[in-house]
C-alpha cells in the first residue's frame, strides 16, 4: 500500500455500547458504513473510541466488524497500551482481521526521556506486522513527542506517519514543513480548530472526532482544499466547528465523548451508553444539544441543497 492510501479524512470512531456495556456490533456497522459512504476512512479504538476503558480481548472482533463493513476503504486501529506485549498482540490480531495500519500513542504511566521514547517506538515498529502511525496527544498522555524524535522515527521503514493532536500552532507549522518534504511519511492532524488551516498548509489528512457526525462536510472541505477553493473550504470548516461546539463547548473530554453519542443517537447511529468512568449526558443537556443539532442540520441542508446530504 502506498502512502497516498493513508491521506484524506480519517474518522476516529466512537465505540457504541449496549446497555450491558458490550460493544454494539450492529451499531458499529452503521457508523462504519456512514463514514465510508461519505468517502472517509474508519479508525477504531482511538481516544474518541474510549479505548482506554475497553477490555482488549474485545478488540479483535470489533476490528473484524469494521473491516468487513468498510468494504474497500482503508482502515486503522489503535494499539496504544502501557504494555508493549499487549500492543504487539493487538497489532498481530488486527493484521489477521485485515486492518491496514495501526496507531499508538506513547506509554503514559512513567516519565520518559526522548531517547527512551525513540527506542520504544523502534522496538514496537520492529515487532508488528502492520505499518505504524505515531500518535501525539498530550491531553491524555501528558507527554509531547519532540519533533526531533519524530524525525528520527520517520526513517524507520515500518513507521509511516504521525497523527498529531497537540494544540500548538508553531509546532503544527514546523511539523507540516518537516513532513512536506517527504513522500514516505504522512502528516495527519487531530486538532479540530486547525484542520482546514493544516490542509491549506500541506498536511496530508485530518482526523476529526466530529467526523462521526458530519463526515460529508469534512470530505467536502478536503476536496475544496485539494481543488484550491480556499474560501469555500474555510466556510465549510466554520460549519464543522459549530457542530463540534454543540457537544464540546465547556466540557471535559470525558463529558464530550458522552455528549457526541447523544447526537449520534439522534440521527440513528448508536445508543448513548458509555463505559466508566464516563457517564451519560443528563437529559436537560441532551435536549438542548439535540435542538441545536437539528437547527444546524437544517442550515447545512439549505446551504448545500445540491449535495443531498443524508444524515445517517
């Protein structure tokens, strides 16, 4: 698979659960098909997917479901763990399931030097059968992967890219510049507020959590950037930001992950269940969010009537 296959819009899927806290395979199929129908690629077991709360024994079956439901789309799966053997085992299981690439943030329990972090990723990349994306997300790991570490790791033959979710504009600029000179190492941005800006600067792709709800808008934005239509791309991005604000504004990450499921439930994709320590959104907040969602969906439909957007 060439590195071009890793570019575009990659959606970090929510993980739907039944009321008895099992992965809801039927709902997962719906979400995957919704994302793929709108020309985006599915990424299971990332931060948005509550991966840290799920028993890793449940990962392989869900990954297989994703692969089957995705058809010919490229697929991604998270293997992040504080235990390297767990990460390696998951990568092998995902490979058997047909996943195309895996994603791993650093172990986050112990403070770790840049040298040891480099060695960790090299060991991991050597041990797994799938291409590896480095995942930088200080909001959860409390560790920022230095750019010189990324540069070193980018030379490893089995490390194909970086998914960077750090909210640092200078870092984003420097990292895109570093990656833009390479055709064998992909830059993906996971910082919602700067997705359009990153694409305009030359980023290879974006990883928006709100893509679970509005994959069509992110694909439209990516297309407009590719075609040089900056003004329309930025207009679409402002709309995606408004959808994000419905479930993110004023909330901790743990609260927003529960809140997006309220919106996905409203359009018929999954239930509202989350795993501890997360809790479901209370009914008053849910009612207010659904009202905002419906108003904004109507606005988008009026703005882009030729797109005939299907919201599920």
